[in-house]
C-alpha cells in the first residue's frame, strides 16, 4: 500500500489539473491546471524510475563494492532523462502560454473566458 | 557513386537536420537582404525535398530502412533492449514525408509576396522551418518518446504561427485555445508512454509492439494515445480549436498547419496499426479489439463529417467555412480507417470479401490524406489571395471579384470541384474508393458520406456565387490580381490536383498501395528491429 501512494498522488494531480482546465474561468488558473497535470505526469515518470537499493549510474562515483560485486544494481536512467526533457518542454510551453495571456489582457482588458470571444458572426 | 550511397545512407537524419540548421541560420541570413533570405529558405527546403526523393526511391525499392543514432550495428553488443533512438522508415512514412515537403515548398513560395509587407519575417521563416522539422521528425521516428518531443515542438511552433497577427485579438484567442488543447493532448500521450515503459521497459515502437499483451493498462494506453492524437488532428469532439486556428492565421501558415494536423493522424495510424497491430484480432475477448476500435473510430469520423458540413453551411465567413470543411475531410479519413478495422474483424471466420472491401477503404483513406491536404490547402490559398486583394473575408461584403481576379477565380473553381469530389479532380478518385468500400461494410455509411459530400458542393457553390459572381461592388472596383508568386503557388497546387485527378493510378500504384501494405504488415515492421520471426 505504502508504495502505491505516489501513484495515487499522480492520478489525483492529473484529475485536479483537468478539473481546473475544464471548470475555471480565469486564463491564469487554466494555465496553472495544465502545469499541475504536467507535474503529475513528471512525478509518474520519476516514480517509475525508482528502484530499491539502486545506485546512480555514474561509474566513477559509485561505491567500490557495488562496482566490484553487483554492477547490475546501477539503474538505467531512462525515466530520469525523460523527465528532464519533459520539464524543459514544459517550461517552454508555460512561457508561451503566459506571454499569450499578457497579450490577451492587453487587447481585452480581462482574463475571464466568458468575456473573451472572437467576432460574432 | 560512393557519395551517392553515403547520402542515401544518411538521408533520414539529414531530412530533419537540414531544415533545423536552416531555421537557426535564417535570422543571420536575413541581416543581408530580404530576397537572399527568401531564396535561402527556398533552397534549403529544395535540398530537403531532394533528400526526401532519394530516401523515398530507396525505401520503395529496397524495403524498410532503419537508422540507428550513435552506432552502426542495430544494437550494441550484450544489450537485449534497444536503448538507442532509431528512425524507422517504411512506405507509409515516405508517403507522409512527400506530402509534407510539397506543402512546405508551396507555402514558402506563397509567403514570398503574401507576407512581404509584414514585420518580423526572419522569425516567421525560422518558426516555419522549425515546424517543418518537427513534422518530419514525427513521421520518421521509430521511438515513442522522440515522437512526443517532436509533437511538442510542433505544438509550440504552430501556436506561435497562429498568433502571428499579434495585434489582432481573435488570433491570440485562437492560439491560446490551440495551445491549451494540444499541450493537454501531449501530456496524455506522455502519460501513456510512461505506462508503456513501465510494463515493457522499452520506448521503441517495434519492441513494444512485439511484447504487447493487451492488458488492462494497455487498453488505458490505447485510449489515451488515440485521444491525445485525435486532439492534435482535430477529430469531432475535440475539433473546436481547428476552425479558429485555421481561419485566423495567415493563409501560408494554414497551409503548413494542415500538414501538422495530418502528422497527428499519422501518429494515430502508427498506434493502431503498428503498436496494437497484432492485437487487433486477439481472440481473448467477446469481440475482437479491432472491431470495437473500428466502430468507435467510424462513429467519430461520421460525427466529424456531420459537424463539419453543417457548421460550414451556417457560416458567413469565407475562411471559417473552409476550416469547417477541413474538419469534415478529417472525418472522411477516419471513416475509411474505421471501415478497414471493421472489415478486418468481420472477415475472420470465412468472409474474405470484407477484408478486400476494407483494404480498398484503407487505400481510399490514405489517398484522401494527400488529396485533402491539396484541396483544402488550395482553398485556403485562394481565401488568402482574396484577403490580400480586398482585406475582407465576410461573404456579405464581397462580390463580383471574377472581373478583376480571373486566375484566382479559376483556381477557386478547381478547389471547389476537388473538395466536393467531382469527377475530373483528385477528390473524386479517393472519395469514390471510400464510397465503394464503405458500401460493402455498411450502406448507411456510404450514403452519409455521399450526402455530406454533395452538401459540401452546396456550401462552396454559395461561396463561389457570392464572392466571384454577381454585380460589381463599388468599393471593390480597384481590386487587382494578386502578385505572381502567389499565383504560381496556387497554379502549382491546381496542376497537381488535376494531374492526380486524371491519372490517379500512378499515385495509387506507386505510393498509396505500398503505404497501405506497410500498415497492414505489422510483422515486417517489428521484425526489422527485433529480428527473427
């Protein structure tokens, strides 16, 4: 059970984020929701990468008995690499969304989605 | 011919690398001169096009190509998991890459005069080249995480391009809508990739497809992946960003955005046919998984057709109508793919007729990808030309343009006939394949498809009548024909449309049939990487 807590947290964060995106009216809150979903997904990847008793795969700084006896206990760092990439992408998307919000506020003078509409047809 | 073999060997990464490098060189080159910059972008994309042709010839004659980054042999010795990033190129990839390069070249040619008097053009060309890079990457890669990275690049760059008119509030609105939808879709896809990695310890599509068990988690993954990619490709319940984004960005951008949308469609084809390809006829369930996926995809496709056509009928804005038509056209492709899956599942005990019908549906659907990109693209280019000449897009304030813009009128007529599936144009060839084959799966589907196609004709006859015909409007008396580069771009698309319409067999035999076979043949794709049988 105790090992499942991170996964429960992941699902909870994704649903909280989706709730914010779907039901909040403020653009900044929608962006926060997306950010929460992203953190949830990143937490999921990090949790996947955890191995009990694993050693970071840096050959020179690993304890000498690990290098000698059990080199297999070094962890393949793919999930960590994925998370780093995903965080970097997330920052780019976040910056783009916030700058769009700034421009939207300049034009409409509000951040309420109900008042932000294209031209009526 | 040693150097030629070398280029052939390294063409897959070069196709991605050349536009990427060109993108970051463009701001430097544009310091010299505007004309030099435009020529530079055009030449770089032509080099990419040449590489695409070389690679395409190689793949279509010699079969699937695998390119492993950072190593000659497929796998480093002693490893049984492919940990490296690989590009895997089969005929389906080639088909999509050719479509993308055609769209990119024509769009650059068109923007030469269309964007001439705008500011910030060095950034515009940089972002367009980055978008082209990301579309190529999504199509060439054989690695799921790499696919996600390119997908995110395409989200960011498309959003920046949709918001190109920063001083217009409605384009900002559309860009924000787009980036919210597509980044949520991309996060779904990343979550699904994490679930797959947790179960099979691999990110390579072929390795995952080899090991997949169709467990409970795999079903969740399938739903997440299809949902995320359908958001990206604008399928019906997730289509609301598409009309805004298409109609409020510059026409040259829309032309490439069609390519980005189709890359999302390509991703869902890869998921259904490659990753889950061997599970479509899994006998462990009451119904075949293929049948259920097929019914859902068909239903969504029909829904898209309905929504697209009816919303297009109701609009009075020229570009919005074309954008809703694009939703309907995406629906036709998904309808064809779903029909293939249904046909495959129904054919199993002793009904090979269904499989043949399904295969024709798949061919029609793939062929329609090419035709849709050209038809919708041409209409958007014409809409851009009308906007360039008159600064209007509303049907109510336009009229009698055929007097002054005779070439544009002819191109619009060609696009109109093509998009509604009239005989001498390319839309007829692919739509006829879809009608014929879906009739054998279920007559209702083909009736819906035909009726909606006729209604598309009604939509565009109305547009044609009110924009190009009718009395001259005083305020539009001094309208001039658009510049030559825009006319050349439109003429090029129109020529391709008529050529495909007159000789559809050339395209079907040389590009579409190999692509359909590559999709159906999951085992070949897997065994190229995993090895053995």
